[in-house]
């Protein structure tokens, strides 16, 4: 009953012996930077000649620098390292290119919106405001209420759909639901708004504007996002944990409630928060379903409500005379919205950190 | 409360695929029964069919009978959840619940089933189970630490403690030591020797020395080819299997002349 097997005879080491004598020539680590500085200087000299602007200056510098780095490395260090440097340059340039709109957007919004980021903006509505002053208290509260309502509708439906898909559904039904959820993810937001409007128009007649309508329109957009993220997270829970629970004589539904969900609560929380961040800035469906108002309305079941995106839209498109004050308010509303979304992302990170299962090491 | 298990004419299917064919066996109470055989021959499938865990996999079903002390486990009115309460299971890889502390892991069988129990009784149960799994002295000062922070061998004993805390009649072990080092394996084997005073134990193992060391009865599973159902070739007292088996196939497998 011996289980030993003859060990394979040790074969000769296959690692190549290091070549001696010819030590590869290497460029110093700072050389790419120096090359790029040089390229910048060259292009800078040519600036007056060709009448460049800042964007062209950066573009030419990057192209020239990348070419120079590649050729220099190829002549000194050989083709393999040259390709490495070239790809590094391309990757960094692509990263830089991706950062340009992001940084410029944040910069623009902060610089223009900071002017009106004052107490009055958070404390007063637009009632009786012509020209200077006024705020977005009603719009901020509207956004918070609508988002809370949307979450209240979407999270239970979305989570339960995800649980059904992962734990119960199989075969054709599962594929059908997954397909429909995917289709729902791609619905244009305006269609969601029109759906909610048409739905309520049946019962209340045309021209109806309600906060809860907006919440339903946003739910159409949010549910598929919640389903997809929750589904992925629930799939990550190891089957062994479910089996361990079944083996203790725990019914399936209680296994889901007490083992599967607690194990994945961090991921679920993160997914929900990111889904909220996704819908909080939606404009088009709210334009149709909520309209806009200058007064504060905190009742989602009674009449028009203001929200930040729609507020920004109207302040910008119908500023009044002179337009400067309304335009300022629009930028500040955009800034507040960005801060709100950023805050939600921070919350998502905190959730995933605090609720993640601890290993105790 | 160890119980006897009688299996008669058992066929196990996954969908239309016959995985294990025609098993007839009697498993004695208060003893350890080992199941050996090559990979894919249906040992684990048979083990999981004893507490109806194989039904968790879509399409899993059986024909035939498994009777535990007169109670048909596959009777029409029998809830698989009740079966699993009486027949506990330990898995190949240690799988403590990552969100729970050591204490909560042991109490999981009670807590997850929403049984009411006084705090002091639950404390007693946890201590008794951990002592039963030879883990109490190592963890008594850190019962509130996460179970995932223990070493692999400790985690496996924690899983055993969790399984015996619900006081089952039978304990099924699916290669409980295959992911562990020799020291932890020895600890698990010693533990099994203690546990067989109280439970009927069925263990699947690839380690034949382990089967020879711990078990009273041994069953050898084999399959005649890929896609063929596995079958129980021989079931005899361990000494006989390892010294003078009835079947040629058993002898070939045990002596390493297999395949």
C-alpha cells in the first residue's frame, strides 16, 4: 500500500547562463525626462515661428519626445527596451489624455461655482428673487427627497431580483430575466421619463407633475444597475458557505438572509451607493416628470418639485436680465451636485471598508 | 445518539446521468466507516446523498432507500432540512463563516435556525463543542475574534465543533484532512477516535493509511471507465480490506497497482 512513486531524475538546470563580459549599456533613469524637457524646449523655440497654442505645444512635445526616447533607447539599449519605453510613453499619454476632460471639468465647475457657494445658496429658495441672491435650498431638498424615494423603490426590487437570479432562477427564465435587465440598462433616460409621465397621465390626466413620478422614472434607470452589481457580488459568495449552512440544517431562505447577505453586505452597499450616484444627476426624466418651481416643496405627492440638475438647466437657459446672477447659480448647483456624487463615492468606499469580513490577522 | 444507516439498492443521478449505481451497505453506529477509491468514483456523491446534500446541485436525485434507524430519509414527507439537522457534515476545505466570530461560528447551527436558548446554556454548548473538537484550549481567550483568523487545521476543527454543536446523530466527513498538514491531520484523527463514542462517522479519504488507522469498516468504490457509474466494489472490516480483500480490484488499488 505504498504510495511512493519514483521521483524524476533531476534534469540539468534550464536557466540560461548569464553572459559575461558584455555588460549591456544602459541609459540613466532620468534620461526620458531629460529627453522630454529637451523636446519641450525645441517646440518652445518653434512656438513663435508656427504660431502655436498651448494644446498644440503639448501635443508636439509629446510626439517629439516619444519619438526621441524611442530612437535614443533603440540605438543605446536595443529594440526590446526601446519597445518597452515606447509603450510606457503611449500608456502615460493615454492616461494624460483621459485626465484632461476630468481635470478641466472639475476646474471649470469649481472656479465658476465657488463664487456663490455661500450660506444663502443653501438657505433660501428662489421665491421673489429677481437678479442677485437667491439659492437652491428647494432644489437640494428636492434632489435629496427624490433620490431617497428612488432608493426606497429600487433597492428592494433590485436586491430581490438579484437574489432570485443567483439563488433560485435557472435555465430559460434566468436567461430571459438577465437579458431584460441588460436591455433595461440601456434604456435612454428620457424614455424612462416619458414612461413615468405616460403612466401617471393615464390616472391623473395630462400635465401632471409629481415628485413620486420622478422617483419612478429614476427607479427604471436605477433598478438594472442595482441588479447587475448585486448579482455580481452575490456570485462571489463561495458556495462552500451555503453548503456549510445547509449542512447545519438551515433552510435555504434563512441561509440567504443570514449567511449570503451578511457575507456580501460590503459589496451590496457599495453597489447601491454607486447606483444612487448614477441617478442623482439625471436631468431629462426629471424635466418631464417634476418640472421646476421656485418655491420649496417637500411633498413628493403634491405638485412640482425642483431638483439640482433641472435647476441648473433652467438657471442657464432662462436666466432673466441680467443673466449673470442666474448663470452663477447654475454653476454652483452643478458644483453642489458634483460634491454630492463625490460624497456618495466616499461613502461607498467607507462601506466596503467597514463591512468587509475581517480576517482578524 | 449514534444511529445505524442502511442503504439498499441506491442509484444516484445528476439529471439523467447515473453517477453511482446499486449501493447496498450497512453503516454501524458508534464506529468509523471509511470510503476509499479513485477520484470521480462517487464516494463524495454517495456521502452527500446520505444527508441529501447532493440535492443542492441542480438535477441531483436518487432511487432506492436510505434508512436511518427505521426512518426512511427519502420518504415523501421527509424534509431534507430535517435530515441535515440529524446528519452533520464536515467539508474538504475548512469553511467557517467569515462574518462571524469563533463563538458565533460554533453557535451558528442554533442561531441560524432561530432557536431560543439562554445565554448561559449557549455558552455551555459552545464550550462543550469546542472541547469536543479539541479546540477549546487554543481559542478560549479569543472567542470573539473572527473564525477566519485561525490556522487551517484550527479552522477545520472549528467546523467540526460547529457540526457537533447541533448534536447530530451521524457525522459525515468529506476528506476532512486533505487540506491539512500532518500535525493537524493527526489532531483531526485523534478527534475522530473520541467522537465515535457519540456519533456514527462516515469519512471519505484519499489517504489509505488514514483509512487503515481510523476506521472499523471500509468501503472501496470504483468505476469501470469514464462516463460509467461508480459502484461499491467491496465493503468489509478495515483489517480484512487491507490484508486480505475479497476482490482483486481492491487489492490492486490498495497495493498501488491501480490503472
